C-alpha cells in the first residue's frame, strides 16, 4: 500500500470526531481508494502537527520518533477496542492494558504552586518531558468515555470499502463522509447493473 503525504487530511473528520478526540485519533491512519494510505502520525513532524491541532501540545512541541511511536501504538490498541465494540466481540486483554496504562501516565490532580506576586494556585503539571504522557492520558480517557458512554451505541465502522474509519452514526447513515457515501452508492449501482446484464445461469 502506497503512503501519501500526511500534510492535509484526505477527508474531513468523521461524524463524532469533534466530540471525541479519541475517534479522530483512531482515524488518523486512513486507507484510501486506489491502494493509498495516509498516516497523520507517520512522522514526528506529522504527529507534532496533529497534537497541536487537537490542543494536546504547545505550538513549540518537538516530539521525536520514540514518542511518536508510542502514539501510534496506543492508536492501534484504541482501534482494536473500537473494532471489538462494533463487532460485539470480547476486547483483547493487551488493548485494555495499554489504554489503562495510558490513563495513569499523567498526573490526575492539579498540583499546588506558589507565585511570589499572586500567591498560591493550582494547575495540572505538564512539563515538556510529559507532553506525550499527557496526550496519551487524554486520548485514553476519551476512548474509555466513548466506549462506556451513551455514544457507544452509535459507534460504527464506515460502510464504504476500503475506508477503515470509525464514526458515530446519525440515523441510518453508515459512512464517514459524503465521498464515502457516494462511493458506496456507486458500488451498489454498479453491482445491480452487472447482475442485470449478466446472462442467467442455466
């Protein structure tokens, strides 16, 4: 499968991604028509861009490959859990362990600080060395909320091959984008035409 340049997403965010960053995270590796593939976390530069766009890192973030690989690894585990939920299958223990591990990566409590001018205040601690831990914890927490909350009933996989994205369906819609919907309708129309034109079996 040939990978395309991930500078711009090939399609708009799937329905539900605005409420659930974990959904957009899971969809950051996209299979496209024609054997194309794009990975928005494929390189450190691409991952930095993705984190900044999702308010998970400051503008000057400069993650290296080791941290980027951690993001990609968690993404695959989240995708595994989404697939299990959509398919009504048991979750893989390794996927559950990975998400639970990520949930504990960042401090849950806001720590107490003291400013010489304004006195005491509390703020969550996310130094530069913990940017990836913070991002992993936020994304894992949102994935857990998605899988256990009311939106879980609307979670589905895009019904237009070869798309591999997940979405929250509205009504009967099972496509992540207008383009996928058009492609699915065209495929159905082609299949009907082919059946109508083929000679009847003896």
